[in-house]
C-alpha cells in the first residue's frame, strides 16, 4: 500500500512539536478522523481544546471548508504562540492561549476535538458546547473488549459517561490496535 500523503501544515506542526520537545501530538490515525469530521461540516464552527504544537489543529484544518471557522485553545503560552504561527496566514483559524473554557464564547460547535481541558474535568460542559448534530471526538483511550469498558481493571467511568450520555449517539473506534477514540453526535 502506498504511503498516505500528510498535509503540509501537519508536517509543519510536527516540525514545531519536534523543535519544542512536545511529545503528545495527535497520531496520524486520529488526524485522518479529524480531517473527515471537519470536512463533514463545511460551514461549521470547529473547536479543539489542547492545541499543543498544532498537529491536531492542522489535521482539522486539512478538512476545513471555505465557510468554516476553527478555534483552538492551548494553556501553554509558548506552544500556543508557535502553533499560531503555523496558521498565521489563514483568518479562519484562531489560536487562543489559556484555559479551555475560553472556547465557550465561540460555541456551540459543529465539531469539537476535546483533547485537552474539559474531557476529564467537565465532561457535562463538553457535551453542552456541542450544537445539535455536532460531532465530538475524544482520543487517547485504551481499547477494552468488555462492556462496560474497563481500564486498569476498573470500569472506565469517563468513557462510560460519553458512550451512554442521553444527548449523544456515541461509539468507540479503534485508531490503532492499542488506542481508541470515542466519536459522538449530539442528538437533534
């Protein structure tokens, strides 16, 4: 199978990550999922918590429609500054510095990649920030063959919250044999 092309901004953001010593960037398998999610909402408001060096942001950007906007937030000021440089030539993209709750003034969201703040500390608010029909992507889970899903021998309450939330239609997908993501849609 031929190697899949990586969008130029992803390559640039990966270079920024390397220079900054940032090791928690979005993996390509999740990145491709983000591109599809953004492309599904060509006039949408797309959000990301946890910009890091901008790798996930770049994947979202690769699917961004001409009428869409993308806002991302990073609490590390230096990383946010570096990531903003990757998107400085595109007015559709805004990089905020601070707490993830800064996103609230830009919602509700048609796509929300919740990779940083909110995912664990305020999951109810994460769901509330989704527009009806909005897509939620949460990565960095460990696959579990059990129901309810388990992590370290215990029921994974966080994953259960998202998978069983009454306002969401949600599923878990493998991104690699050792990692998974929860993808959900807010019910209309």
